[in-house]
C-alpha cells in the first residue's frame, strides 16, 4: 500500500496564508494564536517566496471549508465571577461560568462527545445540577472519616468547590480534571 492521499495541496504560498487570514477577519497575531505558531512565523510566511509546508497545509484547507469553526473554538469573555475549565487531559471539554450569589450558571461546550461534557446532553444546567456536578468531582460528603480528609485539605467544612481547588477535581478512575479561575 502506498501513502494515503488526501484532498489538499502539498504546500501553500504567502498569498494563501493572507487570503485565509483575511477571510477569517483576523490580524496576524490572532491568526498565529489560532494555528498555534508565533506572530513572527505568520509574518515570515506572508512575506515568503518559498512554499509553506507542514501541518498548516491541511489546517488551512479545514479553515477554508469551515470558517465558522473559529467562532466555535473562541473562549468567550468571562460571564460570571467564577470560571471552571473542565478538562480531559489537556483538552478543554466545557467552560462553566458561575455566579454563586445569584445562583446562575452558563456553560460553553468544546466537544461533541457527550460523555466528555461536564453536563452531558444538558445545555442549560440549573444551579442544582452544577452543585451535583461539583460533588461528583470530589469525595462524597457521607464518606467515612470525612473530617480527617477535610483537615488534610485544611478545610473547616465540606465545600465541593474548595475541595476541587485543592484536588483539581481529579478522580483515580479517569483523566478529567478542573481548573478554577476566580
């Protein structure tokens, strides 16, 4: 069997890079962030007389055909005072913005895999569902010797969010974890 063939060019030109960047209405700096290279790399590509090869080639093909993907991947401005990043290894699965005082929750899913989303199929979780989610990412409040565990985490009482701040919501049986921004 030979090398697999795919329907994209072997290389790009400086003009190709400028065209896709302009089609996406992005600055060089924004486009660099999207394709995970430095701003200087974009400058070099856009002024190059040489062919541009590598992972950028199929990525440009995908971006040309799916310009809406950029909006799907953008991280929105923080809506409430607390932001949780629900992660699978290094992949962002769900961003959860929370206003505890007003008991409001807003989520942004970054995967189509329902089992990887913080709330599964639920697109607009209630505050109660958010609280259940937090408890699912730490030891149960009914756990034997819970007071010893709280003392080990230097916590005065059972608070799932505070426990997750100390443990990143890591569980022994999976690769999911949570990063919290206040």
